[in-house]
C-alpha cells in the first residue's frame, strides 16, 4: 500500500513521462527484490523464475514513430449532415484547435478545441480540409477529401490466379497430380510505404489448401500491397518451400530503419519471388515432402522495400527449425513438424528508441526467440533466447502462447517480450516465468488506473500446469497473479476491456467463469459475449470512453442496466463481409486507421474482391491523440496478425475513469520525397489533322513516367506548341491540332510531372506532321512457327486497317502488297526486323517478329513401384500412351500416371508425329536405386523409386554385420544418409519401400 501511495502522489504532482518511468522502475525493483522473488503461485505445476537484478539504464530519449497526416474523413451521415473526423497527432501542442473548411468556406463558428470531429449541416457534397490553429494563427491545410456516401471505404483487390500443388497427401488421400487451389483474402497490416502520411495495406492471401500444422499438401502463400484506392503496388510469392498456414507466415510492416517509409519483414526460402520479380535463392529447389511439410533447405528473414516489394536483405532465419522432435510431440505422437513450425513475429523497441524485429519458434515445449535490427542497409542479429540453453532459461519451457505481446513494463523505456506465461527482457534474458503453461489469448494494458504499471489477463489451456486457476490477472512486470479464477480443462478464449461505467477500470471475462472487474472481482454472472463469440476482440466505436465488443462482424455494447449487450452494428448486413481463420472469426485488421482516436475495423468481402474498412460516424467530445502514436498500440497493430489474433491495447489506461490525456514520448521521422521522372515522347499527325495518341498508341504522356514512391502523377505544360494548338490535361491526356502548313512538318512542346511534392525535369514531346495519318494500331502482325523441326516453314501474316500501296521489308528484301492482307511463307526460325513503308509517302513503321522453332516432345518420368508418373514439358496435345504397343490412354493433361510392371515398354506420342516419341523401359525396381556421391566420405543421397514419405534403411558391412538402421524421410524420391561415423569400407544398403531394394555404397 505504501508503494502504491508513493506512486500515485508522484504521478499526480509531476505527471511527466520521464519521471513516471523512473518511479515505475524503482517500484519494479522493490517488488523484484522483495516478496515475489520468493513467492510461488499456488498450485502451478511449472517451474518459476523472476529476475532479481535489474539494469540501471533508463532510456528517456523519444521513440521513433511514423509521420501521419490528419487522416481527415468526411461521411454523409444523413441527407442534411456530413460527419468529419481527423487525427490529433502525438506531437500536437495541448492548446491546438482546428477550423473546418468546405471548399474555401469555414463552416465552424469558432476554433474547435474539445474534440477532433465535427458535423456540418449541409446537403452539399463538397470537398473538405481542416487547418490547425495555434495561438490564434492558422496553419497549413490538410489534404482535401471528398464526402463518402456512407461509413465504408472499399479497397478493390486483385485476386491471385489459382494454382496446383505438387503431388502428395491431403486429408488422408494421395494426389499424384497434386490438387488445385484458389485464394482467399486473409489477415492484413498497415504501414506508410511512401512517407506521405497515409497508410497502405499489406494483405496476406491464403490458398484454399493450407497446412494447419497437421500436414497435407498446401498452396503458395502470397502477399499484396495496396493503396487505399485499390492500386496494387506489388505482389510477393513465398514459393513452394515455405509452408502456408496460420501459424507459419506472420508479416511485420513497420518503418524499421527510420527513413520515414515502412518495410516488410517475412520468412522466405529458395524460390520466393519478390515484388519486382526477382527470385530469392535457388529457383529450382523443391524441399516439399509428399506429406506437405517443408523440413529442410535454407530459410531466411528477408526485408522488403515497402514501395516496390524488392528484397533488400536476407539473413539465415532464427530460430532455426532444428529437428521436429526438438519442439515436442503433440499428444505424445511423433514429432512430425506440428510443433516445429509454431512461429511468431513482433516489433519491439528493445533499445528504447528504434524498433527491432522479434521472431519466435515454439511454445508448447522448447521456446526460442530472436531479435534483429534493420539499420543503415544492414540486417543484423541482436540476440537469441533459447529455453534449452541454461537452467535459468528452462523455466520458460512450455510457457508460450499463440501470440507475443510487446510493451515496457519495468519503466526503463525499453520494451519487453511477453510470450504468455513467460517474459523476456529487452536484452534477451529471461524476465519472469510463472509456470502456468500455454494459453490461447493474452491482453496487456494499464487495466487498473489506481495500480502502478500494466496488467495481463490470460486464459490458460494446460490444467496440470495452471494449478486450478485457468484464468488469471497478472502483474505484467513480474508475472505474479493478482487474482485467479478456478476452472477445469482448456480455457480457450478471454477478453479484457473497460465496458461497465459502474466499476472502475477494466472488466474481464472468458469462455469459462463469470464477469469480473479489475478492482471489484466478480461483478455478475452475465458476460458481454453476445452470440458467444464476444470473447475475442474489442473496438472503441461510439462516443464514450468505454470499449465495445467486436463479435465476428457485429459491434455490441455492454448494457449494465439489463446485464446484456446492445447491437450497434451488423456489418455483414451492411457490406456482405466475412471473417477470417475459422472459429477465430477475426477481422483482417482492427486499428486506428484514420479519423479521430477511435478504431476502424477491416473485413474482406465474401467473394474476396475487396476489403471494406468501417469507421464510426458517432460524435464524441473526447479528444485523445491518435492511438497510432502510442508505441505499444502501434506495435500491437504490427503483431496483430500472429497465430491467434488479439486486439491492440495502448500502454495507458483508456476507459470510463480516464483522467487527462496521454503524453507520448516520441519523435516523428518524415520521409524525404524523391522527384518523379518524365520521359520524352513522340507524336505523329497528318498535315492539318489532329491526334490524341502518342506513337505506340498511348493516350497519355504520363504512360512512361515514373515516381520512386509510386505516387499519382499530374502533368504540367512548360512550353507550348508553335505550329498548331494543344490541349493538355492534368492526367496527361491531350489533343494536338496541326495548323495545316506543309512548311511546318515538325512541332514540339515541353512538360513536367509532379507527385504533389516534387517536380521532374522538363522533357520534350516531338511532333511530326506527314501527308497521311496512319492510326497507331493500323497493322496486326501474327506469326506461326515451323510445323516440324528443320522444315523452315514458318509464316508471317500482316493485316492492315487502311489500304495503301505498302512495301514490307524483311531480311533486307522488299515485298509489295496493295490492300489489307499480306502473307510470307517458308521462314526459318529466328528473329526478324520488319519495316513497312508506303510508296511515294513519308511513312515508315517498324516491328520485330519471332518465328519459333517446332516443338519437340520432351517429358520427365518418375518410376515408382508398379507406377509411372509422367510430366510432358513440351509437345502438342492430345497425347497417346502405349504400353507394349497397345493404346492405353489418350489425354490432354500434361501430368498423368499409369500402372506398369517390370519389362513394360511405355511410349508417348503427340498429335504431331514429327515431334517424336518418348520411350520408357520399365526395369527392375532396383535398377532405379542410385546413390550420389558414391564413393563418399561422409554422406550420400539415395534415389528411391517410392511414393512413401519415409522408408526404413539398414546398412550392412561386407561381413554381414548391421552398422546402421533407422527411419528416414523421403523428399522427392530422395533419402539423405549420413555415414560420417561409419568406418571406410564397402557396404550394402537395404531399403524397405513397397518392396525391398538394395544397393552398394562405398565409404572412403
């Protein structure tokens, strides 16, 4: 009690961020050195640890945060009202006020000081800006916005094309030709990619075939980046060697290096394709097992450029996968990878000033975390925490959740990493572990305004671990239980938020137990669960300081009078949206996207054609800085896409009993804008005629112009034409009219482009006037390849819209044709320049065409026991398949299988006999067994004709003595055999597949 009174006195008198940190650190050290260092939590089965020595270093420097604009939104609230909402920024002075403008007309009577929203009583859908007012002086106007028709922002999406997996097992069945899949929009994150103060969206696309940590062939994971208007900036494909699934591919979107522009951090592997089309690692590598798992091959942590999607740096991914059994066996079974690929990722200010990337693997048993920095173009490893590396660290074994939470709880200005029932300090050492075991949910914030520091509300899963109390309120700084609730079994869900104005501080509830308050304990038996799912997420939506529940696509408010919930919004009826991730039923993202401090929620359309962002249109009189400038809340937006998505919570108490507004200790890094580049163009026009297109057919002079940040560009005329008239529009479209003078056959104008912040250098558009005007698309040119190899009978066909006396030059030979069609035959394969002129006229248009070589039959075969799998690489369908001269199959599929036996002769022919015949003689299964290298000094790769995902291998010496045996995984019909410890000699390997196979291996 004396500690609490001391804290409250200093807090109320001084109220400064730095002093609050020092006081909190002092109290934390007192607690650590006092009771809890010896205290145990009653009944918990796990081993406990609490750090008793603390660093004296306190970071008081501000944290690096992103620049944000005012985020103004204008919504048609009714036929006679427009609702406006904008950001109060984290560095705004306390005396700032605002004026609202519709067009050039100020619509508020006096500067707005008590909120950051306003209702304009008007039927006009004008454009709006706001201007800050400080000490009576108006500042710069915000970005101009138009009025939305409702409270929804629809972001169009480009659905990736479907694909087919490799062969393997899925849902208990074997698919030799793989399975087809399509894509569903899934979780998302936001970051300012170009530094303009407005967020872009990074969206994860889930294939319809996922690995839910139970194996099975799965599709490729894809990530897109969109502007809020639906412009696709880039697409990243993780490729075949990264399993797709909800526990495997977290993505961190954040400005890690402080240049004012966000980057993206992802786990990658051989075959990942970045946003500009470059392949990371070996594009041909394929480490997939037929069981669907990827358990070998390199893995990297890669940093991608936020505006282009280009990979900028890759380093080996830590924590590395190790062996499957390292991470424990689910339900006592074989460690096939379920727990090996339980991955996590987060963002944390580990040095107190700049953000780091935190990666994680494992939480049921072995728990490993790593931290990286992306600074000055270098991606470096900061530290690794491994629960198996020391006796002290072993207290964290099994003490992890399906998510990580980040925040500074010891007052030193540096973030800690919260795994669930354990926490890691900023330096990578264990802070505490309470032994309560694994859980599915965790909420951390300042839940009790009268208690120093933050609290954690956590449901628990492991009944033998949690000591009879499966729901606990913890001190975030120590892991000590403040109070617990008696439960049995797996308590899967829980939520904490201030929803009841009659009780001070947060309320909390779970899928078990009743309704609790942080100070008053149990306050009722009814819970704000709505349609049962109201234990997952929450959102600040209406005008008061209490939080509402986000129950799937429904926003509901606790009603303390009837001890139930009132429905505020039914979003799936308003926009046909759906939730993600099965029973988790989460939004793609919930965050303070724009507008005032209240939150937005983003869901996918039921058909995946768009994301829909919903924002409130309720008036509030509370003025709070944007939550996105609170570092703890901001990093929570980054890690929200972890395995079991959790809602974001700020570092400060935000609820009905809030007094004053928070002061953020931050600094803002604004990006340096890079100038766009304009490219010179050409125009042709008939004498006295007009045109609105460039040479090549483009209708805008902006067609070839670029901007490094991919901002929208506008054109500005610098010098006008002299021999005609020009109309140039801001979007680059134009109309040029020649004055008809035969003496003025050339003309030009210059222009520059702007992205709204910088200008390009001026460039010239050259204009040529000719006697005739030929449209840019006058000619259509087609080619056909030679029909059979070495026949040299390719063809070139030209169609013209206008009829003239044309001359076609091919290979320095002229061909004349009058009319609209021309064909030349008997061309050998190759590339040809083709130029077309008109007799007696000043006209020439040139093209480059290619005559392809004839297709030759090319195929790959893989022989397993009694089965041939065939893949046609080149050849004209349909394909005829013969076995021993008898037709067995006709197919147009390039992939097929068929039953065979030893001695069979398989022939494949195409629709064109001249393409050749593919022949496979089916030999003894042992004929297909090989080893490389052989002889070997340490290990060899054995090729085995089998469909099995694992085989039993025995190794015998020349004397018949067994020297090695074991079960080995089969990857693409290959087994890796390590014989480094075997003495040199000649050995026989016996492989138990569908039938026994043998081969000789020589150890040098």
